[in-house]
């Protein structure tokens, strides 16, 4: 029992808040953070986005980092969230612990590279940004400003990166390679991502409508979400009270298509089944599902079919991407934390912008916040391009 | 918890080397070589091939070779490491986006730009629904993937895992890295590998795959006893950490027969290894590989495969020697790779006598 | 029309990376998706980009492409009627 994986700290920043308390307030009020882009310099203003409401300069100030520093927005978001998580877990000096950082990201420092790419090739004006282009450099940047972690790596499985970081972190704790691990992901908006998703014609021109019959795509967001994990025994030794527990997880591959989900939701189903099996829970013991729910025709149907196969009836389910936008690599971290905040405050968060049930499915998402609704166990789905599907089960601290 | 042993049972490689015995390549003026590609059509159907970039094709072929070598058709896991991901497609999309002012962009380049493309394309080809993951962390991307697979086999969560390290070095990326001092600006000489007096290294690319398994059988090359990835920004105690790692595995440095290190002719890089492995007494034999593979974020895959072959065949190809200090049977190889002395990967490989 | 058909064949070979194929290998009346060239949903997106970039035709809904992209001949007919460049 004492080998249970406890969550002892949370850190979050997204379109709906720069920290836990702001985020919780938005979540309780169903206040969406989606709107017209203010900070991303793209011609595609027809697409609303879920931006963190701070410029790079403001983020640097908040991080107490010199304005002249060569640092990407993804890294800045990561620094804020990791710091918040460490603080809650009462880890003041990172180097005093056997502690690792596993971070998920996909386009790394791309939002800078896309500004300076021609300079990289043609002149020497912005060479200092070359070194912060890749994913690993983002994580190293976070480490530089958060503490001397003794283990550090980066996972890049597109939109399930943060969830896979959690899985690897939990495995490392169980095997005794680390005492504490900070897991999650960070990703800022970039023209690269916005244009990329646009070529697939899966961006919605109105705020996304997950699980609605007339859904028409993703709203991109940005953010970071990190969790501090340690064994229950280790938390007790440090005299830190667990917020909740990781009771199961599963990673499976849809093996169907590089960008599309299979019609039968096979990968999604397998990931959920693996997570349930590890947790030892029955499907009916899951009180809430925080869906991947991107708002594309393809994902929501495929995920819905998989959920229906496993759960009869389907427990209350919502996609909080309708509030934050799709924070891509950070989504697993951000959305697990949103769900934990809901769990700790005994409510089920709403799936915004929903009107009509998807014809092929037998369930509707949560239409308005369900207050005074205790959650003992919830399941979080996080799926990525390439069929990288992962599911996590979190259980309350009782 | 019952701990399982982890073996390397299959290897596959697409590199700058021709098939057959290792040869020292001519590094030319630029110190930059690209892969010698296999006939992809022999491995991948034309319908799939049509859309794949080079690194994806190479990653698939090296993976298929490792599976075949290890006698497994469907792995329990596909885990890849890539420092830069699929940069050919990333560059195509990025430059079109800039040149065409965010209009008329082709979806294919975006789709294939994602770092996890290799892992997922292997899964799609094999119809493999099992664990699938991709790491991208600079010079320890492959080691991170290897560690993920190792850990899960050890814990009994997987019985085998296909590990891939894939990177391509496009001319544009080569230029970018040149600007930040990655490459040597004087012609490479073999002496650089013995005693580096200049900065920079030689640029290569490649895809290397290893099939890990909990089962020792006729395919087995070596046992992976342990892996430790160490991250330390102020790295002055690596000696101590190395000692701890060996101690944890019941060994001392004097019992290590050979060290396969990431020596690459870059003086700051090589000094770290020299301090550890040349200054003591009873030094292990020093083995090197980057003059044969070129340097790239996952070049350690090439070195790991060479190490596995040494342990299996009990024979060291002459080109791998930096200094031969011991002539006995090779029981233990310490694989040591560091990236800018801030991250170290220690991998302990041991012989398997059947 | 004949020129347009040849042009389309060349464009498709180029954009969709049909290495080693020549325009003569493609029958303009054969289906592009499924049995014929075996195109898929990503190719459809590529064709939508081609229509906009080369002929100034904007298709807002990917499903609209299904009929237009039935064959090279149907594509050519649609382009002839709707092209703006």
C-alpha cells in the first residue's frame, strides 16, 4: 500500500489562469479563456485561440528572469508551473532530493525559430536562438530556472506527451530509481502549430464544441501543467500530505493513421483497459472522465465509441478543452490538474459549447457544472498524433 | 518486486557505413557525411513509402532489421529517441510557411514533422497496438528510450521492447549547428580521437535499433545490467557518481574490461572521459565509435550496437580501439556518453555465456 | 481541356510524390481514391491546397472534395468552370 504513487504538488498555467487558484475560479465559473489572438503574430485571426494572458516580457517578469534572456515561451510557461508544483510539495531545495523532471513538449522553441529561421540560414543575427530550438533544450531551460534535478528527460508524443511523462515518472518511482519526480508538459502557441492544424482543416472558427453533433474542430491553446509524484511512503517520511493518488495508467498505440483516430477507437479502448486493469477498479467505479475531446469530428466519435464500449452507462464526461483550448503537449498535465481541482472541490466541470448529442453515441457530456458531486476516481484520456494514446486514473485521498 | 534480466537480442542499423566490416570514412572538407541508404522498396510498400521522409524510412528499416535479427515479429513496445525529430519535413513546412506567408501549406510536411512519426509509423506497419513512446532530449534521447524499455522489462511490465535512435542531419540543420560551433573547421584526423586539441566534431546521421528482451536465447548479444542517466548542471562529482553506479552493480572500475565512450575529437568533450578512464591505474581498454558513425544526437545507438557485438563475438574490430589496456576476455563493457558534461548516460553491458 | 488534364497529372505526381510515375500511367477517368491511384484523406487535403494555390479555388469543406476529386477528368471539369487564376 505504501508504494502507492502519491501526488503532492500541482502547478498549472493556461488560458484560464496563471496558477491553481485563478484556474479553480475560472473552472467553477465556467469562464472560458478562448478568444481572439493577442500575442501570437499570425495572419490567421479567423481562428480563436486559448492564450495565456501574458506577453513574453510579462512572463519573464513573473519568472523573475532578465528580459534580455534567450528563452522561449514554452520554457517560461514550464518554469512557472514547475515552481508552483514544487512549492506546494514543499520542496524548497531541489538538489537535496533524488528528484527528476520528465517533461513533454512537441515543437520546443519553434515560436522563436519561426521568427528567426531565415536569419539562422542567411546571417548571424539570431544564432543564440539556434540552441533553444529543440525539445530537450526547453526542458533544460526549465531546469536552469527551477533547480538541480538529478534526472531529466523529454517526451515528445505530440498531444499525449505530458501523460506519457507521468507514466514514465511513476514507473521510475516504483522501480526505485527516483524518490520524487516532477512530470507534465508545456507548449506555447506557435504559427507552426496553428498552420499545421489548419492544413489538416481541423481548426474551428468558433470556440471548439467537443462532443457536439456539429463540432468542427480544435481550438488551439497553450499552457503548462506539472505534478509532483512520490511514493506514499516517501511523502509520509517528508511529512507531506498527498493530494491524491495515481492508481492506474495505460499506454497503447492506435496503429491506424499518423493523424486520424481509428473508427472503432481501438487504441483508446486499449489504453483505458490497461489503466483500469492496473488500478484494479471496475468501470462503474469511475466517477468522472476527463476526455481527450478535441472537438474534431474524428476524435470525439472515435473516443466516444471506445468509452461506450467500456462503460455502461458512461459516467459523467467532459472535455475541458472547451475552456482552455487544446494545450497540445501540455494537455495531459493541464487537464489532469483541472480534474484534480474539481475532485478536491467536489464538482464535475462543464463541457462548454455543447448543444446536440452526437448521433452515433449514446451519451451527452456534462452540460453545466455539477456541484456537490464527490469524485473518488476519475479517468483522464490523452491521445496524440501517431495514435499515441494514454489513459491515467487518479484516486482521491481517502 | 521480482526483477527480470534484460538482454539485447537483436540489432539493426542504417548508418554512414557500408554494409560489412567497419571502415574509416573519408570525412572530406566539410566533416559531414550522410547515410548510405538501403533499397527502401524492399522493406516498405510503395503506398507507404510515397509520403515518408528519409529519417522515417531509415527508422523503419533499422527497426525491421533488429526485429528480424532478434527473431520477434511483434514487439511489446516501440520506443524511439530522436534529438531533432523529423527535421526534413519540419524545414519544408517552416520555410514554406515563411515564404508563402502562412498560405497554401502542405499537410504532409506537418504530419510527418512530429517527433513521434518514426515510432508510430513502425506501429502502423506492424499493426502493433502495444506501448509506444518517443523521447527527445538532446544527446541522451536514445538513452532515455533505452532506459524506458529497460525499466519496464526489469519490472515485468514488458517482455521485450524495440528501441530506436533516429536522427537526420539536413544541410540546413548542419549549417545551423555549424554556426553554434558543433563541427570541426579543420579536416578530421584520426589523431583527434586520441588526443583532441581542437573544438568541434564530425557530423553524421543514422538510425540504430536494439531489440531488448527478458529472455536469453540464441539471438542474445549481451545483458544490460543497469542504466543510469545522470543530470547535473554543476558537474564536479561525476567520478563519485560513476563509482556509486558500479558499486550498486557489485563492480569497481578496475573490473571493467572496456569503456565504450562518446569520444568525438572535441577537446572539452573528450577531457571528461580522459579524466575518468586514463588517469587511474589498471585502466579499462578504451573503445570509440564516433569517427565511424559521425556525431549526432542519437549516435550512441551505433556505439551500443558495436558494444553488443564485441560482447557477443569476443572480438574487437581494430577501428574501435582507442587504447588497448587489457587483453583478457571481455566480461563487462561500460558504455559512457555525456552531453556537454551536463547529462551523463552510464550503461553497464555484460557478456552472456550460453 | 487536354492540356489541363496533362497538367493535373503532372501536378499530382509531383505533389503526392509518385516517384517514377509518368502522366501516361494515370487514366484520367479512373478513380483517384480507393482502387485507382489509391489516394487517401491526406491526399485529399493536398489536392485542396493545389486547387487553391494553382487555380484560386477555395474549398472550405474537405467533404466537398470527394466528388470533385473523383477522377482527373472530374477535377479538370470543376477547375475549368471555377478557376480564378
